[in-house]
C-alpha cells in the first residue's frame, strides 16, 4: 500500500494496480499548486463528507477518469444525478473489490455542499488490502466509536486530522490513536489556512512523548505502508 499526500486531507492510495483518491481538494489549495489535477489517477474516489475543502475537484477528476465515487447515500446521489459513477454506503457498510475493502465508519462533524445541499452524515473509512489496514478518520472530533475499529482488525496506520478548530487537534489525536490502538499516525487537515495552523515540531514532540509516531508528509511525498 503506497500513500501519497496531496495536501490538506487529500491522499492517493495505491493498492496493486488500483488507485484510490481520498477527498480531492487540490486546485483550491494554495500550498498544492505543484500538483497537476489533470494528471492524477483515480479508479475510486472516497469522500468522507461534502465540505468544499474535501470535494472541490471531484467532478473534474471523476469525469476524466471514469472513477467510481464511494461515499454516504446523500453524497453518492448528489454526484449520481450529475451522471457520474457512484456507489452509496452508510455507516457500518463496506465497499468491496478484489483489491481492497473500504468500510464507512462514524465521524463527528457536519456535512454540506457549497451550494447548500445536505451532504448526509460524515464518516471515515477503514481501508483494508490483503496485508495492510489503514484508518482514514475524515474530519472528526475524537469519538469513543473509534474503539470499535481494533475489535475487528489491527491497523498499520491511521490518517488523523490534527489542525484543531474544525476537527480534533493534536492532543485529541493522541487520544484517538490510543482508542484505535495505532502508534503510527499520518497527520492531515492542518496549515492549509490560518485557523488550522499548528506548530508541527511541537506536535511531533507531543506524539513522541506518548510513544507514538506522527508522520508529517510534504505535499507530493509518498510512503510505503
């Protein structure tokens, strides 16, 4: 499983020959001007919720790549009405392919499109391949429902928001990592704009003091899980 950070909360995940794109917000991110949206690969686009900083580039990518949009029922229907390929889920449901599974799990946040359309209840994804398990929390507060995840599988990494204000911050992300029983955390949803700016070095130190690893990727940087 190869993970590429594309800025904010957007990640590209490669499993075998399949590419999964998470929450594409690139063209509106001043920090990601070196990422060419027109060249991004996507077989599947997984959306945690409908806020513009998670769905801005969905339509242009989905139209070009013919990818399948996987999200909650309301988001799937929103894009389905635009003629795009969709697969709806609801909390607890799992999208299944030969290469990976993606379970839609609970998140505490809000969800609406920029035009005011209701975007259903927000969520996260637990993505499982043959030998790796990744939790993508989406925008969320820390929630006790996270304790359910390690009851089913052992995570190799967790992608958690750490920017505070609109999601949990660093201290709560450490609590979340304890709840999901995962010591390797990839940070997201920070430093994109002023209200979510943080001291990255301080965040890494806090994680380290709790015997956790906080991985901060540069935009465009890849890691193998």
